[in-house]
C-alpha cells in the first residue's frame, strides 16, 4: 500500500509551482490596485472614510489618498524585480 504522500509527490511539485506562479501575479496586482484606489479616492473626495484615517490632522500623511499612494510604493518591489529581469539584470 502506498502512502498518500508518496502517491502525490509529483502533483505536489506542480502544485507548488502553480502556487508560486499565482503568488507572483498577485504581488504584481497590488501596486496598480492601490494606485487606482488612490486615484478614485482623490476624485471622489474621500468621504467618511477619510475622516476615520485623518487621525494626524495637519500631517501630509493623513487621509486615504496618501495611504494608498504609500501602499502602492511599498508594493512596487515586484514590478521593479520584473523590470530588472526583463532587462537582463536578474
């Protein structure tokens, strides 16, 4: 009798490769998603959610738009890595 682990070793490798591929594309999706959210929030004026995030009133980092811009910048590493790979640097 074979164990379930040994019977699915090949499938596990394919599954891990698929998971890595999906994770890579999800990391690439974060930056444009946050950039779009920042633009939409800026165009609509923020609304009540901006009041909740404005704890540091008078600060340049208060509100939803700067938060989305910062999140977009922090998640840009995946795009920078992809650009470096395409240029032959990785």
